[in-house]
């Protein structure tokens, strides 16, 4: 007679098929069970027609990958533990010693730090280019350039580049281009179809990454990233590096993103609408030297945003930055941020809670941008609070600290 503990491990009961609910099941697995040795030997972890090991996919991860491909217009997806992990996965997959990568001067800071640290240690060079000057990018692409990073808009200073021209420069020179599309989220524009009517093929990026931590999650409680492609060979390079690095995401985190994804468009538009109200209000404040928001006509790159994202009614996310007049000291700017009651001090964005961070822009750029006023930059991520309450909070903090 089999012992009770053995029976509990090898219990014969299986739940009946046919259960359906709004959300897919959450499968937690490292080990995947095979029916026989032939099945074990026949399965290829690089394909998604069967399962081999938890790191290489479960029904839950495959479902999220397919939905994200639909969102961004891609064909293949790899999931990683964060947005920065997505950037690292792409760079490590596509670059070798002696290669060069070009990064926009306004890029997400950790992308630059990765290039200055690990990539440099591996013998990979990097250079910065002006994202608002396509000719600067064209001039800097050389024989050893293998990858160009794009970002729209810059993650702190919010300039919106002419993505169509930048991608065309990369295509004409045969260089792979990867876009950090966290801001656009697959909603503001289609990264793989920037010009879908092109004669030979749609003009688009080669790789689109997102920090799913932001709008796809929406709760401020998940760290995850995605890497989406349309080219099978390119996807395989990225997937091989993904496997060698042992990157994986937890099933409970997959569940949270799957739960939030159906509401992403509603949330994105709500963030966008409130951010525009507040950005316009800030333009009329004497304390503010400049407002940086792609949908504002005065903001750097506005024309490029308008052309790509559908004109004045196009989508523009929930981020904007202001440059406070240079007469205010760093201490006064810090006091302004501390005086805010509804905006919380914290990095990241895209959740229901509004956030604020002051930045040392001079320390983040190779030169002070000619299109930006002098002063101290403060970035806001607008949550789902009532925008008038947020306006009143800004008003009282300015009156208290910026005198």
C-alpha cells in the first residue's frame, strides 16, 4: 500500500477541462513534466509550441507575450525582470568587442551607465548623439556602429525626436535601431509602422523595448520589461542571450500585468488629459521658465510629436517637466518638492499616484541643450488624482517655497 505522503505528491486527480474566466490561469513552474523521454528530447526551448522549463515559458508568460505583441505591432516577445534588463539584454545580444553603440544624449540614465560600465569593460565603445539632429546621428554612424538606441521623448527633458528620419538614417546605413518605447506604450504611435505606406516595407524600428513597470502594469508594484521584434533571426539572437543570462519573470508579476493590460488605454488617456491641463497651467506661472511637454507647441520636438502621434489630439502620456527660473536655488527647488502634499517623491511613473523628482540636468547631459532655458528641472508623473487637486497642490507649494 502506498504511503499517504507519496499519494499526496503523486495524487491522481486532475481538474476537469472547460473552466473559463476573464483572466488566464497563473502557472507557476520551474520544472515542466514530460510524458516520456521522446517528448523530453524532441522539444526545443526556442520555440513556443511546447514547454521545456519555467525560464523558457509557461502558458501565462506566452499569453502576455502575445498580447504585448498585439499592443506594439510586433511578432515576437521576450520578457525580462525590468526595463533596464530589456536594454541590457538587447545590447549584450547585438554587440561584441570592437563594436560601437550610439545613444541619444537625453536617454534614460542607466542606459548610458550600462555603456560606460559593462559595455566598456567588454571592449564596446559608445558615443552620444543629439536626438533632435538627424544629421548628427548620420555623421556619427561609422563602420563599427552596430546598434543605435532611440528614445521618444527623452525620459527627463522630454524632447521628442523626428523618429521617422532617425529610423530612416539607420535603415539606409544598415544599422539596427532599438527604441525605448516606454513612454509611447504602443498607444501613442506604432513603433514598427512609423510609415506603414512605404513602398518596399513599413518603416519602423527593429526592436522595441518597454518597462512594463510603467503603463502596462499601472500599479507601481511590478518590475518587468519586454523586448519585441518582427524579425525572427533578430529575435533568436536576443532570446539566446536571454537564455544564457538566465532571465525570468515571476508568475505572480505576469498575473498583475495581464490584469492591468485591458485598461491601459483608458488609464493612459486619463494620465495624458490631466498632464496637459497641468502643463498648460504651469506655462502661465512666473516661477516657471519653461514647460517641457511634447504636446505643447513651444516644447522641443513638438512638430515631430504632432506628425507621428496624430496632431493636437494625439496621445502624449502623463509626463512633463518644468524648468524653474534660475533665480531659485537648489535648496528652494528642493523645498518646493518637499512642500507638495499630493505629489510623492519617487522614481518611476505610470501608476495611479502622482510623483515628482528634481533633476540635476547639467550633470546628465554632455552640454546644456541650446533649446532649454537655464534653471532647475523638475519632472512630474501625473497619476489618476483629480487634476484640479494637483493644480492646487502645485500652487500652494510654489507659494510656500518659491518666494
